[in-house]
C-alpha cells in the first residue's frame, strides 16, 4: 500500500456490512461512501468546477480513452495534468479505457498483448495494452488509476467470462509491473485492481483471490453494469464485496441510482461513479425529494415553485421550475446546466444522508423513508409548490 494514500474506517456496526470512512489522497480526503461525478473528456459536462464542488463532490472521474484520443496524454501532461485541465484541486480517478475499448472492439481484435480498435475520431487503428494504459494514465496524472481489464460483453456467457477473467488477472500482473517501473509506491498515484467474473460465483471468488494477491490501495468490482438486471447486479455484488479486504476501499463501477446506492452501501461499497445525474440533466430529467421529474411534461409549463422545494442548489433557489422547463424546451444550454447541478446536488446530499444513517445504524430506516418518495415519477397538479 502506498503511503501517500490511506483508508480509515470510521464507523461500522456489528453484523452489518455498511461502513463510513475517509479515503485520504494526495489531493485531499474523500468521506465515504462517496459518489464521483464523471468528467468524460476532462469536464463534468456543462457544469463549472466550483458548482461541482458546491454540489458536494470531493472526488471526480475522467475517462482515459477519450482523453487519450483527444487531446492525447502528452498534451494533457504539457498542460499540467488533469488537475489543471479540469481546474479541479481535489482527487481524480481515471478509468483504464478497457470498458470503452471493449464496447468498440471487434472481439477478434482482443489479443493477449492488448486490444486493437479503430479511433472514433478518424478511424485510424489504435492499440491499448496493460502497459500503455498505465503509461497514459500516469501522463494524465490522476490520483487513482485503474487496472486494464477485460470486461465480458455477456456476463452470463460462462466461456467468455472465464477467458476474460483469466486474462484480466494476467493483465493485472503486467499493469502492476509497469506501474511500479514508472511510478511505484509513494509517488502519488494509486493503482486499483478490478474484479471480474460475471454472474458466476466461483469465477468471482477466483477473481477476488487473484486480484487481491497484489497489495493495492483499493479494489473495484467491474463487469456488473453491462446489461444485467438489478437482481443479477445485487447478487453479484452481494457475493463479491464481503470477500474483498475490509481495510481497503471498495469501488463499485458504473452504479448510479438511489436504489443502487442503498443496495451497494448496505453490502459495504465505498465509491461509486455514474453519468446519471449529468446525462439525465441534459435530457430534462431530475431526481427530486418528491420523485423523478421530466420537465418535458406540460404540467411544469407555468409552475412557479422550485423544481425541488427541499433542495438548496442554485436551480431550485433562484428559478421557478417553469423557467427551467422553458430553457430546456428552447435548447438553451443553461437548462441542462441547471438540471445537472441540481441532480449532482441531489446525489451528494443523498450520499451525505446515507453516511449519517450508516453512522447512526439507521440505513434501513432511511431507505424505507427515501426510496418510496424519490423513485416514483412526480408531476405537479397545481401551478405552484
Ligand atoms: Zn436543486
């Protein structure tokens, strides 16, 4: 474990897996469980960094593949690294590019040495390997970098999952070797390993064993947000989490709705990321304390009250919901910006409530109070709050 990073568990209750803690990084502490907004190409879409911070974010994520294509890792490095590029002084995590590469790659182009695919920019052939994924991420300069793994496209196809999981383990050996050569311990960039294994208990178990045989700063659970139903995700995660070392942060990749958070925190997850709050925001949709809102609905046209009367964000404090609907309707960028800020605020406030509830031992109670209110659809029946 690198000395530049530490994970302190603050509260766990006997007989329960949920815990709160603080993940300390060279760019500051992250109270956990924590949600990380996604800044795919070096920007949390349509939201200024200070608004991301005011919404409650402590750590954000950027996507290696997108930044490797444009502007390129060397350019990011020249510009002072991701923290400068994103104007973000807090911790940043980069994915390895594996997830995106596999969604683009012809399966036959996945070889032991790496993956060949065509650039979405100009169609030119590109290659990503465990070694180059480490080199690119270290050029980008994130605090936490992710191992290059193979994410099977069908987590129920045993043969495919077996191959991808075994390859992920061999690739982790190469990632660790290259990371140690270039960065190693105490230089400020932590490597997280990724557990695969699809929906198969025995393969997940084997994967945990292989991945945790490397003493890394943290571990992620991958391959469970690629099309399975919620039950399959819950089962895979519930089975895998308790096997991971208790004293290390556990990152559940690509998860991001209120019900997912409650499920995952209850199983002992500490970190999450998802594009949900910003993507929904750009699509005129909001998570609110009264339920899910679609501002395309005409019922909001002359609504004078705030989008969410329980929210302190600039969108809810300063605008009638009908005005935000108007901005969205006419394609003004500000509409998507306001809704993204609101959704980020909603997610981070929910996560803060979850941390308090874990500390108090009242997570189930909070779940029973919150989910029936926030998950159903909501539209107003009068024109004011
Ligand atoms: Zn709001």
